[in-house]
């Protein structure tokens, strides 16, 4: 039997409803909940097609849509997908597992200009499926398209992540310790990596960190 995603096994019953309501409260109180979207918006062309891999209740998808991008948000949690459709309309939302993702099955055959995975998403996939999830995300990107992934380093060893990136065929382009691009250091509590889908499957995947 395949392990369940950690999002379901490491959280309490009712967590999804709490999570959706938490971000509603943050937004209504004026808290900044769009930092990830601002970064993605800054590194892509206007009206880009963007994959939000692990979109949750749609805060990043919705903001990118409001900024004029075509967004498809994917999440495995139907509660959060329902919340996204209500709270952040505009994007197309799909309930699916990132590790087996094929958006052609959901009427989305076109490749994406960029992808984002925020909010510790990659640390909540089923144990042992990290490479599969990264590979599926990359398979949906155009050649040379960026992908930005963030997570807390206590949840995912950065060296393991880098090994998984290489197995998935991604190139690491830049790394920071926050979504507002504070410099990276090995003791950072958070890791934001800007990746690149190589020009082809035979292209270079060498890493350059700035």
C-alpha cells in the first residue's frame, strides 16, 4: 500500500479547515500573504502560464491571477481546493497528487512558463515520493522555465533536496533564505530555491548558487 502524503498523516483532523480559515483571517487583518506571488511575478513575463504546485487555499494562485497570469493550482486536499475556488477565484484548480501528476488528464495539455511550490508543500508529499513529485513538476514546464520551491530546512535536509533535484533533472540556479531574497546560508531556517528546467533532457544540470 502506498504511503499517504504527510499532509494527511502529520496533521490533526480538521487541520485543512483550520488552515483555510487561518489565511482568511490573515488576509482580512491586512497581513502580507502574497510575498511568494510577488517573487514569481518578478521573474516571469506578463501573462505567463504558471503552475502552482501545492496551491492550498489559493493565496498564491489567486494573487498571480489578479496580476494577469494564467494559473493552474494543484493540491491533493479537496477541502483546500474548495476553499481556493471560493476565496481566490480566477485560476483553474485541480485536485491531484503531485507525485503522479499528469495535467493532460485534467484538460491542461499545454506546458507552463513557470512553477511555484510554497508553504512547505514538497515536505508534505508521501515519504519517498519527493523525486517523483519534482520530476512531475518539471515535466509540465517548458524548456528553460523557472521553478521556485520553498520549505523549512528542519523538515527537509537541503543536501537531500539537492540530490533529489539532480535525480529529477532540475538545475539549481539560485538559493535564498527567505521569499524576499535574503542571502542563503547553511544555517538558515528556510530555503527558497530558484530552479531551471534545462533546455533539453540532455542539457546541463550543473548548480550555481548565488
